[in-house]
C-alpha cells in the first residue's frame, strides 16, 4: 500500500520526512526555513515548499548537465588523437575513421560507465533508505561477493562464452540478496529488521568471499589471473550488445524505486511511524532491497566489482538536494553515472597507454570519503 503524499506539507507543529519549514527544534536537522531560501519570513508553507522544490529541480538539472559534459569529455579522450570537432563529426558519421572510433569503441564504453554508475547509485539509495544506515550500500548485503563467486565459478569451469560469466555473476548476486532476506524472515518473521539484514549481509559476504578464495586456491595460474582481473572492474570489453542487456537489467528497477520514494521518505521516521501512515514496511523493505539488488547486479555483472559508488553517490546527492527520495534518487543516479564516467576518463588518460581498471579508480575516490563519514561528528547530512 502506497501512502499518498500531501501537496504542501505543513510541519509547524512537528516534522514530516519532506519537511520544509516551521519544524519544532531538533525534530529534523534537514528542515529549511523560508529565510534560508530568500523568501519573506512570513511566507506560507506552500510558498516555501514551492521554492524548495524549484531549487532541488534546478540542482537536478545541473547534475544532468554535468553528466552530459563528462560523457562528452569521455568521448573526446583516447589514444587515436581525435579532436573534439572530429569526435562530433564522428557522432554525425561524417568521417569513417572517427565514426568507427566513436561508435564502436568510445561510445559503448562511456554509456556502460554511465549505466553502471546509475545502477550502483540507485542500489545505494535503496539500501541506505531501507536499512536506515548511512554506511549501507548494496555491497553490505553481499551482492558484490556473490557476483564475484558466480563469475569465478564460470571462469574455472573453462567456459569460453562471453555471456556466461555475466549471467552467473548476475544470478549469484541476486541469490546473495535473497539469502539475506531469508535470514531476516527466519529471525524476525515478516518484518525483518534492518540490523538483522545488515548482519546477515555481512555473513553472506564472507561466505561468498571464502568460496571465491577457495576457487582461486584450486584454479590454475591463468584462471586465478582472470578472476583477479574481473574483480578489479573493467570497461575494456564494453560493446553494444552488452550495453543493451545492461539497459534491460539496470533501467527497469529505477522507475519502480521512484514510485515508492514517498514511502521511503516515511520509512526514515521509523517503522512504526511508516506503518501508522499506511506503509507496508515488510513489503517495502523486501521489494526495495530486491530492486536495489537487481540494479546493482545488472551494473557489475559485465564490468566486475566497482566499489564505493553505491556509498559515495547517495551521500553527495543528499548534500546537494536533501533527503527527499523523489529528488534524491534521480540526483544520485546522475552523480553516480558522472562519477564512474569521470573515473574511467581519468583511468584512461592518467597513465597512457596503460588503462587503470575502473574499480581501482573508484576505490581511490571512495576510501577517503568513507573515512570522512566515519570520522565526521553528528549526522547533519543524513
């Protein structure tokens, strides 16, 4: 059951998850007053809400422009020496050589990077909202370790198929999520508390990591090298068929998550508060985690493990547009797509002609941000 959002929240006597003004002190640190938005102090809650929504929409538009700029920069970077004008000509198929480089090599890679970033960011938003934990991500539930085990299993089997490792990684990533949900249901019944989900996810993560290590121990030198390279995360094999399949895996969960965004706002106030507003918490938690796992599994099954984007992108988006998931989800997807595309751009140009795997670049970005979250006092951005 989905609760209908109010047209203009009036929180003069208390806070709602999408509070904009008039909140009691300490109720919601994310509340924004009319004066902070440049309005008259006596402005009505409806006016404040409209101004806040306009500001968030403008920020979302800027993030979309940033994503387009990073994608264009990625198309212009490479070892072929094409100028930006030649790249644009290649997009228009005015030059055969430039068109081949752009359409067959660079554009699939850049689009795959954007898709991976959007999927990981969406999974991160869903995980943090449902677990109500700012340090949660899809990897917390063992999705990445399950995918790595699935890919390793196919690699050591000697299969030469291009699609089988991706299919196996996708299936085992989902299996890890379903195992975590099963543990939560056994422990707490249908409700499945967030702490049980987190602890179950840690257990499943170590289980699949141990199984992957065992496979590496049994594998040959060539097989171990292939498993390690897959775990690095790479966009070097991106092509149009893989981009098309990734779209079918990553994009469908996004509008479904956006549909329950108001319920995710209500869940931020706690399970009891969400239930009192008509939200089926157990169904929302299970459905949200499955949708997040689908987007994450689709993102990493072709590229390998790309860490920290599911953690970094939601937090950066929350700092820019606030905690309203109706705006937070698309903002995080834009930021995640831009971050992965930018990391790939840096990895291709930093040490030419060598290409640094995308997973290594995102880890360089994510580790200091993760430490910042751990050491920061308070939870002013959550």
